[in-house]
C-alpha cells in the first residue's frame, strides 16, 4: 500500500491505551489501562493541526514508548497542569512505531510499514502509551537498519536535548581550541537518561569526559557509557575536585549540567572552566540555586559564565544524527533494569522514574511488531 491512498488496513474502532482524567496523587495512580478506548476521529482524518503547517500528519502503530520526567511533571503542575493537556489524556511523547498512512498523498519520505522514531508534540492529548498515535514529519525520522525498536524509542527528548545543549558547545570549543589534545568535558549527572546520550556523544566527538554519579553507578558509567573520569557526588566535593583537576591539567573546555546543579558548583566554574565557555543546564532541582544562577550579578558574587537553561529542539536532522551513532555502534542507550517494561506495568514504571534512580532509559513495549 502507498501513503495517502486507500489501503487494506482498516483502523479499528478501539485500542488499548493508558488514560488519566486527572493527575491528583500522581499520574501513576490516576491512570487506567483502557482495553477498548475509542480511536479518535482525527486518527482517521489526519488533520494538519500541528504548529508547523508544512508538516505531514503520520498515523503510526506504536511499538515502544520511552518515558521522560516531563510526562508527569507537566500534568502534575499545581493549578496550570490541568489545562496543559485535554482530558482524558494519554502520557508519553517518545516512541518508535510503524507508519500506517500519511496525510500527504505525494509523501516521498514516509511510506506504510516504514519504521520511524521520534517524539509526539509535547502537549498532545493522545500520547505514545497507546496502540496508535498521530506523529508529525518534523519530529520523526526513519529508523536505519541495525537499530532496534527499543533503542530507537529513546531518541526523542533526551537525544534532541543533548544535540541542542551539549554538542554545539563541543563543536564551538573544537573550533576555538588550538591544542591537539582531546577536549576536556564535564557532565554533571552521568547515569540518567540525558547522561546516557551525553557521554557517548562527547566520546564520539573525541572528548575526554569527566562526570558525576552515585557510587553504585560508577562502574556502569565508566564501562558501559565510556566516561574517562567518574566522581561519586555523595562522597566527594565535586566543585573542589574539579578546581583541583583544572589546576593540575588545565581548565575544562566544556561543562554541561543535566540534573540541576547547585549555585556552588556553577560558581566554581569560574576556576575550572575556560573563559568564554557557557555552562548550559537542563535541570532545576534546586529552585533558589537556579534563580541565583540566572539573576545574581557577577559584581554581587554571581558567576562569570553564561548558564542558559536549554530545552531540546527536536528536528529531523538532530534525530538522524542520534540514530546514525546508534547504527554505527557508537551509541547504545542502557535500559533501566536491562529490560523492557510490559505495557501492563506502566504505573510501576512511572513510580520507578520518580525515584530519580533510573539507569539509562525506561522503555515500554506497547505492541508487537507484526
């Protein structure tokens, strides 16, 4: 069958989907698995409702979904959370699945049966934890040979974030560096979802990587992800250690925060990070520290390095770059618990995600590839 033309596939009247009507007590307790959730009419008509008017709407059969903190943080926000997604809602944005049909009859990129991966719009009512979803061509790409469904499902938010916040900093440092030595990169937070992309990406670009994690994850971060120097943040003073390393071996060329750094760590960058380099961050776990980093002037004790808060800009080019590394064997994202979560266990998976102790990514098997 060809995209945009009638096909032998007939979309069923219902599908299995995880659905929540509210987020009180956490979506992991509010959501219910509905075995006969009505397939929305928009899945049949494929309207152009995405913000990018030039994008194709793509109906996909979801094979696997990857969980991210934003899945629960947005709907659980006090006061405004209930207005960000239409209810009832299905969570999760990152996915890998098979194309069923495209809204464009002359689509030259997406064909029925093609394996694709990426992320759904952030505020989509109907997320990836359902058998079918509507994706858009500016947020998905075909999956190359040699990349598994489970690996491809992880690339969306985390992959785009690393390629938005960290990779450009490395490339800029490479251009300004006159030294033949490998660039020295510091990544704050190496064992989670972002770190699982950031460390291999930096290594693929030829960098020497220093990172932090808890003692139980040191071996994983060093041996599986490839970090050169790993610090246990619970038993060492990270800021002081970085300053000592800079005094001994020269300043770091790039720094990146993936978990929400303290003001003290940011301020220490005055002594361990080269002048002119930014210290981008994607997390704000410590609200007061985040405010100080953003607003405290240098003359009043603030730091001298720019520290922009960066969110992932999902583009086909960035997604392809991530998948290319996977296809080349340079990037394999660890799955939390070394396993894929069954569809029936989604609430337990979100409970696990909220512990902030996951290693790599949590991937849910939504449907079988048949």
